[in-house]
């Protein structure tokens, strides 16, 4: 009996498969990481206050933004947690049935990059509703070089279009 157990144990040890050696997987040429088309806009005109709503002119501008971007093959909208940011994007969100992601506004643009990565939204067409002091940092964080140095407090009509491709980044800026 002992001999039988010894033979069985030897057989089991001898038949134990060797662990698979994991090979690193190279990043493929079709990767979408750090690519995409981003429309960075400022929230529309708002009433005074820390978390205020849009004014009638702001709602009109939000409608203009919808008409401008409705045929842009958008995939998602990024907004800050403020009402003015969400309301600026509402026409796009409702009429195009788009999901939204919330990011924390910061003056480095890093929060947008982090949230894009966390949501796996690289390679898509994204609208980012920002604030006067966060627009340019977001453009720079996405690899763009804006043609302006600042956004004035009364300037609500500027759009930055950042196209991040494998070969580089292109930035266009215009007013609507």
C-alpha cells in the first residue's frame, strides 16, 4: 500500500505542469490611449453666486452650442459639479442622449486627464464644459498650445477644438 501511494505521489509531482511564463503585451499600433477630439467650452452666462444657474442669455448660448456641435459625432460630455456647467451641456445631453462624467475643476487640467482615463474615454469625441480659469489649463493638459493667454470674465463664446492623434496635437479656436 505504501508503495502504491509513493508511486502515485511521484506520478502527480512529475505530471505537474510548469507555470506559464507571461510575456509582456506590446502596445498595439491601433491604441486609442491619449487620442481623441475634445471640444473645450466655457459654461454659458450665469447669475452671480458660487453655484448659480444660467441667465436667459446663458440658456440661449447653450442652445447655440447644441446647434454648433450636434453633428460632431459626440460620445460624451464632461461637466464640473456646478449647475452652470451642467445646464450649459443639457441641450446636448438631452437631444443627443449622451452620458456625462463629472470632473473636479482645477487650474492644472489634471482632473480631466484623470477622469478621461478612469472612464476609458480616450479616442472619443468629448465636450468638456470648463470655467474661465480652467479652459486654458485643460487645453494644455491635452497637449495643445492655445493661441490666447487668458479668458476674460465676460467671454463665454470661445471653443477650443483639440484633436489628439498619434502623430501630434492640433488646436483650433473660434467663437460661436
